[in-house]
């Protein structure tokens, strides 16, 4: 197949890496990154322009376009591709509102009877304050728009919660204030063609910047799969209580969701509740989920894109565990320091069971690999146990050098002891 992957992060590198393992495909990426460029031909296309992406896909005679990040989805790139009769893995702009608007996601969940945190929308400081007092601490305040995982503040400080609400109002966005969900978080990716739902393996992400879940929220600092501590019927519960009802509700409204429904869940004392939906693969969970997927990814994504998922074969998973550790630039999740030379990627990849996925990287004029974003690398370790996978991922991280970079030291630590 000729497959075009849109995006430039480690998630897209993981997708391209998994597709490349199948052999025989012609792979393209736009804009990609130097790591992706080793596996796919890189194209310069304006990802915010549906017509530009559709034109590029038609020129390539692409059999499938896979949209990695949320922004092109919200901008309607999937709609433009479908209108141009190009098979596309990714929902329409209308369906991607499940991620793009927290208020819309809540409305769908209410209509579909899906368990989630109680929430109130607020567009004035007074309304936000009243909502904070209704739920009490810890306070959860979310920007009601796209914020790359960084628009949420969870805090015991009423003042900090109000400050975040004010910052969102100043930027023109209302906020959602919600009940705090107490319990471990799980990410479950569901591939869907708008009717049939195929769940992938559950993973756990580490959202806070620092060890022991301290510090600010980030896009994600690491992940692992499988989850040895999770209830054995977890996937079945998510399918029955969350994914199938949401997919059916969207279809009933005439906005079928075709692509990847990312279910972010909290396992609370009162059962499973939805923290958030995303309309795309999660980053960094994709790095570990796809590392364990034995079934060809191309067939799965094409079946979802063409409404053929009911006939797809059941997915097969490796018994191996996978851990990924994100190497982030100095000052991330604030404005990252960029342009630092990255060394040791080859040494890391010489370790058995280790590979390095690139995100915020670029090639300098001197053809050196340099940092170009907040999350720079995602180092993946595979092994027979979580402990082995973790040891390998960290051995890979130790082989790499980038001045000022930081990573969490406790990715998959607790789970590996369970
Ligand atoms: P979101 O952008 O909605 O995914 O939120 C980012 C992160 O904030 C989540 O992964 C959680 O760690 C945390 N979070 C969001 N909503 C809640 C909530 N209601 N209760 C507790 N933590 C939350
Ligand atoms: N890992 C969280 C996300 O992709 O939004």
C-alpha cells in the first residue's frame, strides 16, 4: 500500500515504524521528522489545509492517509480527504469535537449514559468560583478547547484554580470545572469505522512532568503496556460502558466517529469513569501499544477507514511488555530550549529490545541531530516482563545525551513491582 502519515511526533514515528515492519509498503509522511525520514519519504504539505492534503494524497495515489495529531482533524482534513475519495483514518471535524470541545464530549456522554466526572461550564470568573465551591478541592479546571494536554489544572489551591480559569477567559475560551476523579488512569484506544469497535491493548500514561506525579501536566512523559494490575474484564467494561455507547450516539446524531476513539479513564472507587476523549492515537501510549501489536496495522486502519471493521480478524498481541520513556528538552512543559545536539541514539538502539522514536528533532546545517521541541525522543524498551522492558528503556535513555534534558525515573516502576 501507499500510505501517507500526517504529523511529526513520536506517535507518528511509532505508526510509521509499525507500518515499516510489515514490509512492502511505500510510506510517506508530512512533515515527519528525521527519524521518520529514515523509513518514509517526507513531504512538505500544509496540514491545516484540507485541500492541500487531499491534493498531495491524490498525487501520490495514496491508498490510505493516517492523521496523527488533533489539529488537522479539527480543521477538517479528514472531511477533505473523504470528499476527494481518499481512504482516511481519522474522524470528521464534526466528530473530532469529542476531543476539541470538552462541553460537547460531556453532552455526548450524558446522552449515551457514559460514566464521567460531573462538570459545569463557566465563562465568567463568578461562575467558575461558584462551580469550584460546589465540587470542593482538589479543583479541576479545563480549558474548553484544544490545549495539547496542557490546558488542565488540577490543584488544591482555589486561587490557582481561579487563575487558570481567568487565563482561559483572557484567551477567549470558556472553562469546564469538574469533580475530581480519584483513582489510577488508563488509556484505551478503540479503532472504529463508525459502527464496529476494535479495542487495542490498554496502556498507562504519566502526565505530570516530575516523579511521583508531581509538577505540571505535560503531553505525557512515558507509558507502558500491558497493565498487570488492571481488572481482567477492563477492556470489556470500557467497550460496554463507554466506547460502544459513544460510537452509537455519534452515529445516531449523523456524525459517525471513524478513526481512533481514545478513552482516557479513571478507575475510581465508584467504578470506571471517563476523564477525557481524544480523537486520535495518544502520545506516548501509541509507542508502547503498537510495539506489542502483532496484527498488521495497515489492514486494521484501512478496514476502519473503509467501514469494513466487522470483517477484520481479531487482533493478536505480543506477550512482551513495552515501556517508553520520554526525553524532554530543558524547561518543558514551559517553552523548551531547542537546538541542543543529541548524541547516543545509535548506542541506545544497539541495546537489544531498544529503539528510539523521534519527536522534537531536526537536522542542523551540519547534519547533526538537534532538539527542536518539548518532547524530543521517546525511548522504547521491550522485554519478557515489565521490569525487563523498563530496564531496557532506561538503559537506552542513559546512552543518550542532550544538554539540560530531563525525563521521569519512575515510568512503570510501581506496575513492575506488582
Ligand atoms: P485532559 O486534558 O482532560 O486529559 O486532562 C489531563 C489530565 O488531567 C488527565 O489525564 C488527568 O490526569 C487530569 N485530570 C483531568 N480531569 C480530571 C478529573 N476530573 N479528576 C482528576 N484528574 C483529572
Ligand atoms: N497521552 C495523552 C494524549 O495523547 O493526549
